[in-house]
C-alpha cells in the first residue's frame, strides 16, 4: 500500500494567524471535565500527541452551541497519537496512530515523549 | 461521583463496549424525511446552528441512547425552537392536537403514514 505523507491537493482550510503550536510540537490534551458542549472526547483528555497539521481557525463550536457567535475564532489542529498510548492493552502494531482534530484551548505544551 | 462521570455527555462513547452493531440499512420513514428536511431548511437559513443542535441533543441525557437517530435530531430541533421563542409549548401542543384530529390518529406515537412507511 502506498504510504501518503503529504496531502494530494492544497489545503482549503482557513488560515490561522497567531497559532500557538507548530507542526511537530508535542502537546498534551487538557485533563479537564467542564460541563456543557465540549468538542474533545473524554478518552483523549490527558493523552500526549504531536501536532500533525494546523487545520485553520474556526468560530468556537463550544460557544456557537449556546447561541454566541464563536468569535474570536479558535485555531484547530490535527493531533497524532500512538494507539498504544491512547488505549491501554492495545494489541495492534506499535506504530499504529489515531489522529484527531482538537481546538487550541484544549492543548498544552508537553516536553515529554508520548 | 467525580466531575468526570457527571459531565460526560451521552454521545461521548469512545472506548466503551459497543455490543453488537446493527448494520442493516433501515432507510428513512416518511416523517423522518419530513423532519430532516425541516432541520435542513432551518440550518441553511441560519435559524439553528449544528452546534446548537448537538448541544440540545446531548442535553437529552439518558433519553439520548433510547431514541432513534431522527428522534434525537427532531427532539433537539424542538428544544431550540422553543428556546428561541418561535413558538411556545402550549402553541406546539395545540397545533399537534389539531393536526392529529385532522388525520384521525388514535395513538399519540403513531404516524398517519406509518403503515405505508413500515421498515
């Protein structure tokens, strides 16, 4: 199977000026459990990953959900995690990954290796 | 009970045992097409936002997993229309009663086209 490392076409995502993280940065997902409409699944909170790409900046869905305009826009990243790190007892190949798109306010810098 | 358990929405099931998965294509019933079209029109015209619909659906709590997909989305739409003041609970009930009489529907949960649209 062909391994695709670059997207075949140019990204149509919105630009994200002032982004806090760059591709390759190690991040940890905030281990927070606030009530309300949240766009970060429970199982990924507290996990460590690497920024795979900057998707763009978008109105904050966690604000849009309550009738606000979602401004200022939040930067959205695609974050890559090792499956074996996310799921205890994972039995697939060690290099298996899961990628998830997560907003900047859910990310914090992480110096440690995932 | 920790915050973790309390604030986890009924939709957030990643990593939980799934049980058997029904992969049958059920198609759409008549009312589901009608309700979905209404939701689509109201979304496109900016009356409701998809994030609001999701929030309202998640607000169903335990009901969320008991209801079928279009029941969840239609319930969420109802919640938002009431919330935004497009109609009141009383107006909705009155209108539903009026339409039910028009079609002579005996059971509250039965659709007038249910026989035809049966899966």
